[in-house]
């Protein structure tokens, strides 16, 4: 396709092979399955799928509204283990429509288990089994991060849950994620927890920081929580010294253009930090965060990145190789996936005459 800007063609960009490091299962559910479960469990939602979508998604073209965005996250859907399995399985199966090649999908066992006080270890195993089953059906490479919410547990409660999860010895779990209220619960409240994670040497650490907080929280996350990845990290754009540190330490930023707009954390989309940071050599990646709640997908963020920052296919490939390098996989697996990814891109180029 030599004529026109293929980078704004959604069908073509959907097919582009993508690597994603920052997507929450809780915000990426498959709507028809969730609607069926809501009706089966007699939850107070419309029986009409179109109306249901309006109730559970952030309005796509709405002005930023952080509280409205947060209000869309519910944990009362799941009334049985089968509900959890179905939502997890069907959500991952739908990832095929977004061109995903590799994903490190994060989820919170606490979130999925809380309504019925399900056993957190059973839920962890169940989610991974469901997602693995779906990934096999669509030929998706998938690994998992366990999310801990800083506003829901203190670090000692986190440590207790973490040790139980570690004891499961599930090899597909590769990382630990700290999410939740950045300003109310700064990184230094969790040093003991993440020092234990580092000392175990089993999992990588990624911290939500610098989304609505100053760059000092990013510094604290890499210095005191031993993070090798940062969720969002937009405030690093105003800290040149930090940018240099991120480059030298190869700390990867998991950036989310649409999510940052909808939550109001960065409302000037065309000047989102991703473009400037990428040109400065900072390891950045493109991610969707919570695509179903946002009424969007990862492809939309790729199209925006191309439009706003004039990224080429070569740039997108470079960003995805950065994501693979920043993954929490062993070195040999990273290298094998990089080789497979390049072959996938070559096939994409050939199919679209690019």
C-alpha cells in the first residue's frame, strides 16, 4: 500500500504485531461475556447490550473525568469460579483483534476474589488457566503480573499474599505490579515488600508512578522499590536528570496515551510525553491500560502515536523491541521472541506492501 497514510488505516494497524506491557485484565473484559454474566446473576444493568455498554464504559469522546473513570471499575460481577474463568478466557481470546504478539497481562486476585471472598490462590490459578487456554487458541505469547493495590493493603498484608502466590510456583507469573493511589500512598511505604521481591530474584517489579505524582516518585520507585519498569511515568518529561537515569539503567516507561487523557492526568494528547521521551532516547512503550473501560483498544493508541509524533513502522518496531527487552522474561526467551517478532513484522510488511 504505497498510496495514502497506512498508519491511519485501522484495519492495517490492527494487524501490526504489537507487544504490550501494561494492560489490566479488570479493565479489558469482553463486553458480551460480562453482559451475559450480569444478566445471569441478576445484576442491576440493562438487558440491552448497547445500553449496558454505556453503563460500564467511560464515554469515548467525553471530557476527562477521573472519578467517572474510576467508577467503571467493579468487582461484584463474579459470583462463581465459572464467571471468573469465562471473563478471563473470553477477554484474552478477544486480544487477537488487537494484533497482540506478546503481552504481560496484569491482574489483582484480590479484586476478582473480594465479592465472594474466594480463595485468592484458587483465583490466581483459575485466571492463569483461563488466559492460557485462550492464548493457545489465538497463538498469543502471554505472561502475567500480579497487581497489588496500595490503597487496599499495607505492605505487610501484601507480603503475606505475595508469599502465598510465590508458593504456587506458577512459571507464567513473571512480575509484581504496584497500582492505586500514588499521592496518598507514596513508594517509600512499600520498601520492605519490594526489597523482599528483589531479594527473592523471581519476579520483576513495575510501579505505577509519575502518572499524577511528581518525578520524585519515579526516583523513589527505582531507587527504593527496585523497579525496572514504571507504569505511566509521564512526569519524567520535566526531569532531564531522571531521563538520563532511565536511559542509563534501561528503566522502561509503560505509557498510555488514551488512558492519561480520560483520567485527566495528561489532557493534551497531541503533546503527550511519549513522543518527546522517545526522541530523547528514553525507553518508552505504547500501552492501552484499560481498553474496554476506555471504549478503545491498543490499535487506537498506535494510530494516535503515529499521528501525533509522526512515527513510522520502523519506529513502532523499535518501540516493540524495547518492550520485549523490558519484559520480565529470561534473556534466552527474550531473544527468541525478538527473532519471532521480526519475522512477524516481515510478514506484515509483505502482506501490506510496506
